[in-house]
C-alpha cells in the first residue's frame, strides 16, 4: 500500500475516533483500539483501553475536534506514527484547547488499530514541523 493511501486511511480513523460517543461508538472504539492500547492524557495520567471505553459512556461534550497537518512515519513495517495538530471547536465557533497529537497504529490481521496516543497541550494554533 502506498504511503498516501495509508496516510488517508489512518487520518480517517483518527477523525472517526474524535467523533465517537454513545454505546454504538463504544463498540467501534473497541475495534479500533488495540487490546494493549495506552494513552498519556494531558493531565499526565495513563489510560488503558478499558478506561477509554468506560469514559466514552460518560462523555458529555458537544465540542467537535478539528485536526490538521497530518504526517506519518514508518518506524517498522505495519507500524505507523501519526503526528498532527488539533483544537476543540465549541458550538459558538470558538476554538480552544490546541494540542499537538501523536498516535502509533499497528496493522493487525489486515486492520489498523491504535496502539498508543498522546496529546500535548499548546498555547495556540501550532503546526507540525
């Protein structure tokens, strides 16, 4: 698979994860997150797959996550490092909580699963360089 196809596919999965809520979203997220998934939250706390799935059911936000400047790296065959910038878009159009994000995706039995994620808060709009 060409790099541009992989970039497009992983980018679509990242954006899909941003919008998941409710029970149906939990089922999809369970498929997209690797069983050994780890996230380092902006608080510095570590979250496992079960934590993220359980938190999804209590998530009560109508904010949308905007993301841009997607880049990928290939540290190993079938492993992708995705780096991008993001912010929250409030209902009134205000943008806040800018972050630089990174995710590691593994191709497992022909499907991509997120293995690791971290978002680092930034003061304002940043771009990946």
